[in-house]
């Protein structure tokens, strides 16, 4: 994500003709954009980085919801992540 932010910043400075960025080669803008594209289209799907993060968030929310429900019912939290039946 930070590569995309750098590319957008460089693009804005080049298009705005701000100081030395006005004479900056277009390669300095194209390379970070290409890297961001490769990240999102090749590397991320190949290794499932975003999917893994999303699944971790879902699991955290599920655990929080379960703990809140147990607290509201006045039950103890399970030991070692197992429920009352030992699963």
C-alpha cells in the first residue's frame, strides 16, 4: 500500500510541476505503480496475504463475540480454547 501512496504522491508532484519533480522522469512514477500492480495481481493472490488477514479478523471477531456471549450468560471462559465438551 505504501508503494501506491508514494506513486500517487510522485504523480501529483510531477503533474503539479512542483520544484525538481517537474523534470522527473516518468519512470520514477511508473515503477512504483507497476510494483503495486504486481503485488495486488500476482503476489497477493499467490500467497493469500489479504485473505489470511481477513480470516484472522473474522476469527478474532468470532472469539470476541463468543466471549461476550459467555460473559452475558455468566459462564466461564473455556480453558485452552476448548469448549465444555472438550472439542
